C-alpha cells in the first residue's frame, strides 16, 4: 500500500503536522505562518527542492549552512534539509530578474577587497561545494548506523548543494544538561555517548573528520534517548583540510583548527569530544585552546567534584591535551580507556 498524499497547504511549516485548516496556527507546535519572519538569506516557506522536498521553517543557521525542516513527498515523512551556505562569503541574490535567480546563491563581492579577490573566493566556494557533496556521499554509507545522523539524499540546486537527513525528534545534549541542573552524571554521559564514539571511529576509518563536535551537535531522541551526532557541514577528509575555512566553536576546537594549515585528523575530534564530555559533566565550557596554550587553568574532572574513576578522568584529560601529539591519535584508543572494550 502506497503512502497517502498530503495537501502541502495543510502541513504546518513548523513541525510538518497535518492541519485541519490551512493557514491556522499549529495546535501541536504553535507555529503561525503569518507571523514567521524568514531569516536573512534563507529560502522561503513552501519552496520545493528537487521536485520532492517541501521546505518549512529554518531550524538553524551555522557557519557552513542553513538547516530547514522539510516534508519528503515520496516517503511522506519529515526530514531535515541542509543547504550549503558559507555565510562569510555567500549571500542570496534577491535582486534577480527571475524567481529562480532570486533563490540562487551569489558571492559577496561588493567591496574593493572582495572584488580584487573574487577569483579566490569563487575557487574556495566551489572547492567547499564539491567537498560538501563528497562528504555527504561518503557519510551516506552509514545510513541507519546507531550514533550518527542518517543521510537520505544529496543534490545540487540554486548554485549550491543540499543534504537531506533524517529528522530527529528530540533535544540536544546541551539543552538536556541544562534541564537536568547543568551537570550530568559521568556514567550517564559515557553511556549515552558510547554509540556516538563507535560511529565516529567508523567515520574516521574512511578518513573523514567531523570538526564541529559540541554538546549542541549531539541530539537525544525523545522516544528512546539515543544519542546521535549531527551537523557534518564542516566535515573534511583529514588528508585534504587545507582548503577548509576557519570556522569553529571556542572551547571545543583544538589549537590545530585555528590555522588553515593546521594538522587536523582524528585527534582533532578526540579533543572536541572530550571537551564536550567535560562540559556535560561539569557545566563548564573550556577556555579557547589557543588561550590554554598561553596559560592553562583547566582542572581534572575529580578536582571539579565529578565522581568519576581515576582511569576515566585521566583518559578525558589526555584527550584534552593542548598539543595534538599528546592526545589519543584515534577514537579507538580513547574508547578503550573509557570502556575497556
């Protein structure tokens, strides 16, 4: 039996629930299409991509892209669509002569500096675009693997590219920790992140590093409390990260991410993962790693009052080593010292 067709006008653009009356506020999530203010550079509500994805509201805007809730007409289910949109160099051309031109991405070149370096900007944009699709292709192999977001589709359009991912009904771990008083028990953190670490190790085997791990990029499903690592928009092959723009989260990014030619690899994600664990167990975000290099004030977890074993404390401490060579060189090494598996 096929999927039931849904009238797009009856879908809530905030949660994709079917509404009884089009245009009315959603009784489930409260979204009101009449009050929605489209974020700058984002695509409009009800836009259809690739002939089958109906876009709803913007879920988030990061340094590398814009994420929308969407409806997959073919599968009749909610999905997330992430648009490649490096905000430092891209803009939406709303002065185009046709509707399709308005949706296309153009590059910022309205100043003398940008104009002089337009060729370099275009080259960087295209390399990033190609890498974006390549990493989506690589990550699609991990479809339905526990601990990592499932990629369903990817395609070019509007002078940019799109990745279609599963929609995760849940809460990110940063918000979850806040709701639980700001600190989680170490045994809970380690239990929740076990599958994420396994998935990350598998991804590393294919020479892909995430480069943007933080508590707000790890979702907990509302139904069964499974942790899922999301947002691979910054992912790169770690043998080819020299063209990656420097976009990072202070407190989670290691020192090598602060330089365009920094030696990035699995050890880069090791630092970010351990920094995330540290935050979830203490409620304290680490100082920027480059500041730690000048004067390190980070204390061990036990000194912060966290009831964790000596061995696990030392493992996370090693993962937080400032210099890359002093950290674990693989997630597998970290995993063994944390779980002995």
